[in-house]
C-alpha cells in the first residue's frame, strides 16, 4: 500500500471549519439530535442484514437500508388530490427495520414472511416465491446465511409514518413498512433512476 502524504496542519484546519459550521445545539449524551426522515416513501437498498439477539434475548433480524434516491412525501392539494413531493437531502440516509421473533407471538414471523415476499428481481419476478420458500431459507439454520446474502443489495420502497404511542401519550414513534413493487406501481412511485 502506497504511503499517503498530507499536511497535518491543513487537515486540522479543515476539521476546524467543519466543526465551526456544525449545528450541535440539539446534541446530548442521549442523542445526536439527528431528525427522523419526513413521513413518505423512500426507495432503499438493503445494505446489510444481521441476526442478533433482541433486548429480550430472542433472535432478531436487523435490516439496514440505505436510501438510494430522494424520498417522496405525500401532500394533499387544495383540490384534494394527493401529490408526491420530493424530500430533499434524504438520499444516503439510513433506515433501520427490526424483526424480533418470539415463540409466544407469531405476528412478527408472519410480518417478516410477508415482507420478504415483497422483494422482486429486475424483471419483476419474486425473489422468494412463496411463504414456504421464506420459511425454508430464513427459518433453517443451515441456509440462513445464504438467505441473508440473497436479499442484500435488493431495492424496495419503505413507507415511513409517524404515529402516537398508545402506551405513552404525547410521544410518537416512526414506523417503516416495506412496500411491494405491485403496490408501488399502484401508488405511481417511480422506478430507480440510477
């Protein structure tokens, strides 16, 4: 590997300018002050998928998505029409989706299976044909690594929506739902322009 030559004083001056212009008023030890993305639709690629334990020690998939083009928020016009308006500077942001599994609750397993069936290849064919295929790949310890590798890099729209927390009045959480390509076409969401 070739040795890189650089001027340390120049590097420090550049860093000083970056920090000088940074808005850090909202940053605390509990959070970075980084705002959620606006509610809307975000075309994203799966950057990585990890199998890890949940807070309760149960198996959980953590998906990291990277937004690959600026998102689209919905706006209702004066005539009542729904318009899609660009969400500037959202390209490159990350979206995280978690699938915690529990032997006592099958909802997450069903949601995960449904979401995996939403992925299509470039020709619009499902990557995973049916629920049994999802189960065979993702629920089998011998093929789980292969399954995670198969979905990494695939594109999908994620619909972000902010909702009030039922158990904590006055607080909100942002939820992400995967959108099938069939539904994306119905919503007239654009294809990837890359």
